[in-house]
C-alpha cells in the first residue's frame, strides 16, 4: 500500500510539474510558440520575452502554484510524511524542466528530448509547500538579486540557494527537519544544470543584464552618446 501511495504521489507531482503553462499562456496571448523565442524555455522569463510582462507574471505565478500543489497533494494522500513532501516538490521541478508534454525529436541526432523551463518558480513553490512563510523571505531576496545583481539566471539560482540557507538555519535552530535542506540542495543542482548555457555566457560576459542595473547601464550609454 505504501509503495502504491508513493508511486501515485510522485507520478502526479511530476505530471503537475510538466504542465507547460508558459507555452499555453503565450499561445493564448499572441499565438507564438515560446519554444521558438530566445532560450526556448517555457518559464516566466521567456514568456515575458515572447508575449510581454503580463504573460511573464501569469506564467511565473502558475509555475509557483505547481510547486505549492505538491504540498496539497501530499497533504491529501499522505499527510505528515516529510520525505514524500520533499520528493514530490523535487519532482515538480523535474517535471517543469523536463516536461513529458514537450517531448520532441532532435532533427539532427534523432534522439528524443524533453523541453521545459529552468525551475526557479516551481522551486519557490516547493519551498512554500514545505513551509508557507518561507516565501516571505525567499521572494524579496530574489527580487533584490534581480534588481541589483541584474541577471535573470542568477536570480533563478538564488531562489534555491536562499531556500537552502533558510532551511538550514531553521534546521539548526530546531524549527524544521534537515530533509528540507536536502530539498534545497537538490533543487539548486537541478536549476544550475538547466542554466548551464546561461552560466557559460555569464563567464564570457555575454549574459543579458536586467533589472535596475540594466536601466542604469542604458542611461549611462545614452549620456555617452550625446
């Protein structure tokens, strides 16, 4: 019975994570295929590039809710099972990054691959599912990174790193289990793996700048051009 219960929870968590909200939101707003835009990912950042701010915000919110839903799922089928909570939250991130609904065949190699996002928003949702108040800490700090560090990829990674540090602090204080720290570490590794191309561009100095840093750089460039 325990095996069946776990299988159902983990399968549904992956399936929920696999729902490509960014793909549907962009299709509805302007008919474009978000996979054909910029990075080709289906998360909020690329939805913003493909169809504007509203599309990005809606996509990000829905992707966060996927992570939150993992907590509802475990609470419904196996309330109080900490490791089920952690594994379900991780599988939502995996499903988001490698969606079964976005399976495609590489025209060159002929191999099948799964498309998706980078995992930041569902990872935030997973942290909220583990401890709801965590969003009040993680989200403001991630927004700070976005505005002042100025890279969307670093912001995405910061979400999982902040989650890990936050849960480690709570675990050391005896307020939450170390299993939540394991979630943060695994989520961080998944996100970093997905963002390898961005990190390569960052090392080469080619990563796009965003936030207030981009604004001030633009203003400085305009002044120099006068």
